[in-house]
């Protein structure tokens, strides 16, 4: 058994779910087991981009978790950083 965390946040709610999983366990398996989807019914969390400690993982079904990993689920951006910079410059 290894200890991991699954994290997701919106503007109004942040959730960190700590759990223990058996090896082997992929990112997708851990997200499903964490039941974090219950807190965010408006999002399909299994289809959103994910990362481990800020490093994007492009194959969540293949990545095998290690003890202490923190799975971060990323929300879609409303605007890109470049768009935000342009809007500030126009003001």
C-alpha cells in the first residue's frame, strides 16, 4: 500500500483527498477510487489534464504511482496567459 493525494480546485471549492492504494495503480485508477468526482459534478475529472507535483502527465492510464505522489487535476483555462496580458495592456 502507498499513500497518495488527489487534488482539484475551483474558484469556490478546493478538495484534497488522501488515500492509500495498492500497487500497481495508475493515475486514472486513483482518481476513480478517490471519489473526488462527487464534489465536482459539473466537471468530467477523468477527461481533464493531470500532473504529478506540477509536471504534466500525458498518459494517466500508464503512469504507475509512487508513495507520496500528489495527483493534480487541471481545470480548463478561460483565457490563456497571453490573452490576459493583452487585456491588461489595453487598459
